[in-house]
C-alpha cells in the first residue's frame, strides 16, 4: 500500500511538472524491453507511443526519434542504463505527422536493491527555438561571413580537436592567394571579395566530409583533411585543390601557393602541425608562387631567403587624428601606468605605423621572458611565434643583441644578413621583413625592447617610439618593484618558498572549497635551533635549503611553504590518493638519506579542509619527531606511560559512559540511545571528550576509549536483559583511528563471545569522513562488523559535506543527519526544503533516518512532516550516566 501511494505521489509530481512546462514523459522498462511516451492532456496521461522490443529490434531511430539522431539517443540511453544517474541529451523528436523538432531529454535510471538498473524514466521538452538561436550565435561566432568557412579561432579549435582524435593519415594545408593585393588594387574590393568567397566555396566542396576549412585572415585559408591511405593520395588532394580553384575566373589569372604538412602516423601537437604547414606555404610563395610544397621537402636547417620588402599599404583614416589618438594614449600610460592604457597605446602605434604587430618584451624576476603584444588579424601566426619564443627564453639572446643596438630602424632585414645574422634569422622566422624598435634601459640595465614589426607607413618617423621609451621604462620598473614587494611579503627569503603570510592569503580566499582533493605534507628539521647555536646559522640554513630543494624537486607542481623556522608544508591540490601515498613513501625514503633528522606528517582528503588537515598532519609529524629524537624505545616507553595512565583511570572508574535517548518521532517513545564518554577529573569534575581525546589522538590511542565504551555498553545491555528490562539499541562511536586499529575485529569478536547477547542491540557509528580512508580497509572492517551482527550507522551526515557514495558503498543501516542541518529550519525555508530532501533520500535508500540536535517543539513539528524516523537532542533529554538511563527514559 505504501509503495503504491509513493508511486501515485511520484506520478502526480511528474504530471504537474510536465503539464506546467509543456513537457512529455518517457518510461522504459528494462526487463520488458518496452518504451512508453506520454503527454498530459486535460489532467490525464495520454499514451503517445507504446513500443515493445524497443532495444531488441533497434527502434531507437525509427519511431519517435529522427533517424539521423538514432546513434546519439542510443548512446544516451545506454549511458543512463549503465548505472544510476541522470543523462541529458538533445535530439529531434517526431510526433505523429509533425515535422521533427529539437527536444531535450532528461533521463534518470532507477536501480533495484541488487544495484541493477531496471527502469529508466524521463521528461523532455521542446528546445527548437533555443537551438535555432544557438545555431545562429554559433555561426556568428565561428563562421567567416564572407567565405562561409570557419574563422581563424574556430578553425584552430576544431582542427586541434580533430588532430587529437585522428587515427588515420591526415593533412594540414595552408593556402595563400597569389598577388591578392594586386587584385584588390586593380580590380577593386568587390572583385576581391568575390574571389575570397568563391575560394571558400570551392575549398569546402573539394574537402567535403573529409575535413574542415577555415579562413586564417586576409587571403590565407587552411584545410585539415584526414582518411588518406598514403602520401600519394595526400599529394593528389592538394593538386585537386589547386586545379579546382583555377575555375575562379575574372580579369586576372588566379593562382594559389599551397603548403602542406603530413601527419603520416605521427603524434604531433596542433601548434607544431600549424607551424609546419606555415613554413611550407612560405616556401611555396618563395619558390615562385602557384606551387605546392610539403614540409617534409624542406630541409630542417634551411632558412628561407628573404623576399623583396613588402610594398607599402596606405593607412586608412586621418593621419592627424591617429597621431592625436597616439599622444592621448601615451599620456594615459604616463598617468595611469601599465594596464589598459598600454594595450591602447600599442594599438594606436600599430595603426599609426600600419604594422602587423607591436611587441614589448621585458624582464621580470630575471630574464626577459615576459611579453605584451597586439597584432592585426592576418598576423596571428607572427604574434604566436614571437610570444612563444620570448616566454620560453629562446629569444633571450637575440633580444639582448637588439637591445645593444639601441633605437633602430630596419627598412629591409636583408641589410642585417651579414652584420647581425642572429637578428636577421629571428625576424625572418617571424616573417617580419622590416622593423623599428627601441631599447628600454634603467641605468645600464636592459629592461626590455619595444618592436614594431612590418610597418608600412611612417617608418621615417620612428622617433615617436623614442618619445614613448622613457615613460614605458619607468612604468615597467615601477610595476616590477610593486610585484617584487608583494613577492617579498609572501615568500621566504632564504628558501624562496611561500611563507606563512602566503599561506594565510591562500586560506583567506577559501580556495579549498574549489579543490577536488587535497594532500598536506608537513616536515620539521629536528634540533634546528641547537644546530644554529652550536654551529652557526650558516649550517642550519644549509640544512633548510637542502630540505627545500628536495621538496621542490619532488613536488614541482604544488605549492610549498616555509611556515615556521624549521617547518615546511606542501599543499598538493587535486592530487589522487594513490599518487599521494606513493609520493609520501618516496619522500620518507629521501628524507631518511639526508644525514640529519627531518620529521614528516601527512593528510589526504577528498573533501579538503586546509586547516584541519594541516593539524592532522602536524600530529603525525610530532609523533615522527618524538621517534627520531628519542628513538623507538623511548617513544614506546612514553606511549606505554600514557597507556598505563588510561588503564589506571579505567580501573578507578574515572571514565564514565553516558547515554542520550533516541526517540521515535511519531510515538515519542525512546527506541534507542547513543553512548558518550566522560571523564571524572580530580580537580575539574566531569569533563567532556574535548579535554582528553586530543592527547589520545596524539599517541594514536583513541581505540582504547572506543573499545572501553563498547565493552561498557555490552555489559549494560547484558544487565538489562538479566533484569528483564525493555532494551533498546545503543550506538557506539568508532573514530577513524579505531577503524584503522589492526586488532579491532579481534577485540570486538572477543566481546561478542564474552557477553553472548543479541549483537543487533549495539550499533556502530562512524562519521562520513571514512570516505577519505582506504576503501578496501573500510570495506573489510565494515563487512566483518556486519558478519558479527552489528548494525552500521553513519554519524554527522551533512556536516561540512555529504558523501553519498560512502552512504551507499558500505551498506549502512541508518544515517544520522548532523545538528548543523536543523539549526535554521524554524526560520529558513531553504533549510526546511533541504532537510526534507535529505530525509526522503535516506529513507528511499532503505536506510533508517535519524536527526540529532533537536532542541525545540517547533523543530519536532517540522520534522514530523518529513521522512525522519527517530530524533535525538536536548528537547527529549540530555545525556545521563548509563545507570540512570532506564529510570529516566525507559521505565515510564
């Protein structure tokens, strides 16, 4: 009856949602292989399609899904049925005699108790208008309007993707229309546009489904094509492109220079593939135009001979206006500093000189490896090459040589062939046939250079650059100084590592909320202060540097901090558990071989909390430090001293077990309890676990308290049975350290045999943080406890994070929602909705739902409307000594 009501409730919810949003519903039964599509008409379900043998007879694209989307919909269904979850897919849906329209399907799989998916349900709604808008926007963003092929940016993105997935021979072709400037100058721009448009059309037609076509800018096009059997086919394809393009007829002879790079089974990055094709097309134009050149025909060490200087192109717009704009930008650069003003100045310079590219290469933190640039659309390749070479440091030598020349004007780079071959080769590689530049100095120190590449106008007025030089040098120096001050504030001067302030800056941002996982490693150079006193700071610093360099070499991609005199810290963001464990093991071995003592601790979590993980790692590091300082024997002696003290307190009855009731939400009757530990202190009286548990955690002895509580609960339940009292299950908390205790199952088994009572009277509670521990270990412990008859409960569900995978993976019998989830439910509607969702989800999973932290009647009334089954909190009773529990909460 209950299941029927729940089904009716779900159907009603689906009906309301579907009707309000004009949606359709779909249901697929795996066992019956039957798909049914519904619509909502007049508050009733109307069956639109009812298809049997849906999968068996491959009906995916033959009934209500457009045949062209058959594969897409089949993949989506299969993905949804593989495991519980949600899949969204857009396909064209056909209803009756209507034309296919785009619909968005939201598919959800539902699994049986054995975990196998037995049903898929979903809803779908029309997104035809959205698709039309998206397609228009996509075409605007990706398609070159004049030629109807991909623009440069889109072509590169699609080409890189195709290249990454390519498993056959492929070809990257670059084409440059010969003498296109002359076509525009003599025939007019209308004819020039016609030539470009027809070039795009013919390239698309010849390429067909074999690949993609793009316009790189101006008169440059590119083709990526794949599926070739051999090099002969690739060469024939290029010839076909050239010959078909000759069909473009106007009053001049049409020809193209073609350069191509072959994939030939290689693995190559897209930038490298692009570069090869570009070099090849350059070689084709250099060789006399109307030619086809493949990159593998070019000798690797052969540098291109310089072509004739580029003919000047008349700049557009009023020259006085451009000069005023340039001066305005330069004034803004002087008053505002480097930022938007810099790029505005560069663009004004580029327009004034009608240049392909303006480049600033400057020094920061050492070498000249920083670059700012702006370029015209047709010079993207030049901009990419110059940026890569400067940032990689490959251009350091040539920049220093240019800097020694001071202010330079180079009308034709052929003049540099003999006198400055390094500069000549560099500019030739960039395809910069002319240039003007200035060197930026502070005193005798070269800050950087400013270069204008391929200027077509006003080259004789290059002294404009000199006017800019002083201001630009001052601004670069000021910015470098500001950045150095910030660096000094957040970094350790000795080691170059981040310092405590740097760690605080990171912590204040709350960035750990965005991490998928976090590994923390702490190290401590032992006896550093004594070393400094006896042998001097140089000796101590040498040890610190040795540890710092070791950490840098082993963790080059992670942040490393020196956050105390002798302590260092590594934050391994988004590191996987296995990698973390391997790195820790390797580091332990390397530290052991240093020749001086370095203690280490670590922590890993799939739900990062930087501060608590640092504290956890420091506890382990402290233990390791004691072992290294005093030796294992002394450490064991100290540990044994703590064990003896704990045993003494137990024998003198100083550890007390309290019980807090768990109440049935509907009857108000006590149906369970939670066991809590207290200590009777000689001076302070009764104290909570926060006063003594941290000491036990430090020595990894928390299992002694957890097992003591378990034994006391066993004894209590045995007495209750002997006296004929009504008994209720009592939960005992096991910490992460207890679960990792090697003798846990053996000790628990001994108790089960000793007391010989129904084990289901005792529940074991663990927090959801067990999800951070080794899954195999947790699964083995959980299965062993279940085999002994214990019920498992997840404590603190919803605190900090909720790990649903843990809730399902380890077969919990109950889950207790943390008090933090109920504090706002009386005055916060969203909190009530979230709590209702969580209780429903837990209940629907077949897990008993308990809510803790209940302190008011208003909270009880709200919870009665949810699927919570039991509640716990001060409203029903505070924890009492176990000896008083029966009379206080059971007897009446």
